C-alpha cells in the first residue's frame, strides 16, 4: 500500500519492479504511464492518478481524494495500523501529519 503513493510521486518516468520470490533475476523496468495497466488491477482509476502526477491530466483535490481512496481501499494488504489507508492518502495529497497509533480509520481520515 505504501508503494502506491511512492510510485505516483516518484520523480522518475520509469519504475523498477522487484518481484518477491524472483531473487537473482533482473527486475522489470516499466514506464510510469504503463505501470497502472501492467501492475495494478484498477488500471482505469490508477491511470487517472498517474496522469495527474505526470501533468497530463489535472484533477481537483476532491477528484484526487476520491480516486486515491478507491484505489487504496481496493488493495488487499496487511494492515499495520487502523489508519493506514488514510495516512497513505495523505501522502498522495502531499500532507505529512504525524501518525497516531491510536487512531481509528475515521480519526485518521478526519485529519
């Protein structure tokens, strides 16, 4: 989940993908514009986010938040803290609040 914002916000136009279990093999190098279609299962929405961060499509802050939430909540991940998705979304919105380990998902999102 945490790699989702990092991929979108990375300065490079290419993403290097290392696959667990493929140690010793060469990683895949994928252009950021093709990453959503090749790696993520929600390509239509994730592509809009990618285009926004590449500067080829401009999303409002509301559209950005809605698409980000849809993509983050769709991912099947292991939760570390209850507010993980909300904190990852804040990264997309370029906010970096301090993490409160006692936050519920609603409290984290409310920040």
